[in-house]
């Protein structure tokens, strides 16, 4: 794979998989012979998935996460789970999704992923958030003007959100909490520094 070449088919396939992965934040988790609807966030420190789960998930031998649900177009992840303590990552989950349905927290490592005919190593979808240290400032900047944030969501995600709250910023875009879930607003190109992220946000705001 040549990540420096945006026209490389492998790079394009991975970017598409990442777009699905970061846009949904929900999926169907199959464990042994059972199914649950899983809401997740990314641990900013290492990119693992963090989720609220029933105890049985932590003892399951086989775990498959279909995003957004099990069908031919789903992003399918083979994952390994371990119990996770309360942390900044579980606090992030609460900020994104509200009250947890289950009694335990789990961290999921991605062993491998499949999206259509493409297969990826788990490391290709697991990495820290390079903007984690600057995320609070960036969220505050966006939340200072809810009306403009709502217009930005309408313009770039096609979703009306009367009371938006930006809860996350990463190099590929924003996560905005709405009453019905979390909306993804993508940047045109990755922003790996706070300055680049601000420039992307300012450029998007000038179009509304």
C-alpha cells in the first residue's frame, strides 16, 4: 500500500473503510451465537474501540463487528476484547452516547478488517488521535456559535441538527452530537496539527 498516493487503489479503499468506520460509531457485534447493537468511540491514546458491553462479551471466543450492520456492504472487523477501566476514553463514550446500557467497559483491538473485496490489517485502522491535546480548544471554538455549527452540519453532512454539540475532532473531521446520535463532518483533507484543523474549520465556515 502506498498511502502517499491518493490515487492508489489500496489507499482509496482504506480511506473509504475509514470513512465508514468514523462516520457510524455504531454497529452490530456478533459474539459466539449472540448479537448486540454496539456504540463505540475511539480511545484518543491508541485508537482502540471503547464500548459499554454485557459481561458475556468479555468471555466470548469469537467477536465480529459489522458496521453499520450485517450486510454485503458492511465494514466487518474481527476484534479482540478486554475489560477496560474507567478513563478519559470511557468519559468520551459518555460525552458521545450518553448513559451506557451495559455494566462493563471493553476495549477492542482490531485483528483484521474486510470491506467488500478489500482486507486490511487491524493496525491500518488503529492509531492515536494526533489532535487529542488540542481537541478541547477546537471543540470550544465550534461550540461557541451553535447556529454556525448547525449550518456547518447541514452544509457538509446534509443533516439538520437544532442543538449541535461538537464532541470530537480528529485529523479527518469532526464528531457532532445530536439528539438522535452522532454526526460525522469530514475535512476535505487530513489535518494533522491544530493549526491545520483550524484552517480547515475556518474554510468550511466561510462557505455557509
